[in-house]
C-alpha cells in the first residue's frame, strides 16, 4: 500500500478555510435556487412564452433549472466537503459471518462518534449551518408544488351547495323521466337526480341545458337522492312536513364516508349503507339508528309542482356526504 500523503487542506489552515467557504457557497446557491423555484412557480403560467428556448415554455425552463441547480449544488457541496475537509484515513475491517458481539457493537458506535467528530460538523459551524439551511430550503419547492394537487375547495359553493334549486323536478336517474306521486307505490324506492343531470331516453330536452364531462360527474355525486313512499301515518310529523303524501326524498350519500346507499327495508323504514352498515330511519328525518355514521341523512324538502311532478322546494338545508372540520 502506498504511503498516505496529506492533502493541502490537512496542513494549510488557509486552504482549509477556502475549502470551507467553497462548500458553504454551494449550499447558499442551493438555498437561493430553491427560493427562485418558488418565485418562478408563481410568476409564470404553464405554457407562457413558448419561444423561451427551443420552444420550451418559461415555466418549465425556470422550474427545471432552479430545482436542478438546488439539488446539484447540495451534491457538489457534500462531495467537496468529503474530499477536502473530512478525515482522509484508509480503514479496513474484516467481514463477520455472524452477528456482531457486544464489544463489536460498542466499537461501531465509538467509530460512528469518531466519524462524526472527524467530519468537522462541530468544528465547522459555517458548513453545518449552510447545509442545514440548504436542505430546509429544498423543502419549499415540494411544499409549493403541492398546490398542483388542485385548488382549495370553495366550501360554500362546492361541498355545501348542490344542483338542486327551488322548483327543480325530480327525475329517475336511469330514464331521466320526471316523477309523479302516482309513479311511486307504498314501500317503493327510486334512485333519482335533479332535472338537468340525466337526459331522458326519448330525447325531449325541453329547452334544458344538460351538463357534461367532469362537471356532470361532480354534480351527480352530490345531488344523487333516493325517493321512497311510506304510509303517511308511519312518518313523523317533522318528516312529513318536507314530503308529499308519505313520499320523502333523502340524499343518497352516506354521512359516514360517502358511500352511495339504496338498501331499503320497507317494513322497518330503514336504509342501510353497504359499506359499514350505518342504518338510517327514513320515517324519522333520516336519524342514525345503527353504525358509525355520526349524523342523520340530509332530507330534501319536496312538493308537487304546478304540472303535477315532484319538485324540490329548495336545496338541501345542510351539507350532504361525510362531515368535515369546517362544517358549521
């Protein structure tokens, strides 16, 4: 084995200080690059300035360069630190075929402590602090990029508002046909939606603008209802005030975790969720009688419209679906 030769930084303190400043400079550049990533993220729209460089948009170019430079400078800084300032001693250690003995483990811990000391973290606070700063700043691009998961919901206009409006006709969610009271038998259940979300098979649009695509799916998921008919004397007065001749309408979305419900026990007037067995009494304002759901199933107030069809009196008076922290 060739004789070990000391490095300039091992014998010249001035050279060691220069190396330390070089390493710290790379870490500072990394911090600046992380901040530039955040600035570029909010400054450029996706697709803006397509002629920046080789038809690459300003957003992609600046985000890629700043994040790449932040990572690159941390890597270069660590390499320079290891090559010029950390202990430069060659070690050899035999392999052990079995688990290490307590003595070996103690020696390993001692070696780790020695390595930490030789790395110079304690003696070189400039490197330590700039390294920690660059690693901390590197988290900023990750936090900022989380914004691309989607916009924060406008709770009042998304979670707490559905497609139901005063006078909206209740239609079968398969055929799109509006429902009359005579269409429902005692003990029957119909899955329904507000008119405007389901086109009738016969193609009679009646001047209604039907939603499409993602907007349609989002509104369907919130506005889905079930309509059931019970004997009027079996329904509580408070429930019947929002119904018609024993016909009541409830949200189809379970208040536990949002599963769709339609398992109807007509003898007990109970509606069961197939996911976690939450059970709601539809004859008594949809109150929970069993299971993990924490609140009653929202009831939609309905009446008979001028044309004889069942219509909504208003939107739901409370948010549909699972509960959430911001719910008042």
